[in-house]
C-alpha cells in the first residue's frame, strides 16, 4: 500500500490523504501541546517558512498517547498552535500512533528504521519522518532531534523537488 492511499482527516474533519502533497517533500511529525518538546513547534514553523515555497510542507499529527500531553479538542489544538507558535502548516486530526488502535498511516511508518537501524513503535511526541516528493519515507528522526538540526535539514534539502 502506498502512503498516498491511506485516508486521513484534517484537524477540521475534512477528508484528505498524503496524495494531496504529491510532488512535495513532507516532514510528518506527531505533535502535542503539553510536552517538554512542544517548543519544537517553533522550529517546525521556521522550516515551513524557509522551505514552504520550495515544494515542502510540515504536516503535524496530534496524538494523546504519551502521558496525555495532547488532551485538547481540535479547536483547542488549532488555537494553541496558532496563538503560541504561529503555526501555518497543516494539522491532521488527533490519532493513535502506537498500539492496538494505531492509525494505518503509522502502521506503515513504524516499519521504517531510523539512522541506527531501529524500526518499531513511536518513542514519544515529536518523532519525525521525511517523505520525498513521491511519498516514500527517506528518513526517520527520533523525538529529541530538533527540527533545525543539521541532519534533519540535510534530509529535507536533499529531497526538495527539483
């Protein structure tokens, strides 16, 4: 199954899929509003501003599976992200990334290994996946990797559409 074929919903409940981002490099991140890593939203937004016009987007995926750190409604999440971090990148509906009710998107993503060769469950909020313009996962970065770290920026830049 292609990642493009997996049905998704926007934070406002509209049907979407990764196919809507075909031809763009995507940084897919499971996000949370009440996490010690939440300040990464600022770096994610800076990436969006730096590369958005070059065929790139950040795509945030709220998840409440890690210590209940994303308890808000869709409206609360959107309001927090906009007001606190000026987020302009798209957000999807809140989903589960691990366990019995893991969303099909993350069933596929968790099969991808990180730089150390480790695949499997999402470790915490703000785990990152870089997708190339054809929708293939070309990098997995663990939660503590800052959005503007050299290795993550290099992965994004290497996969911007020509």
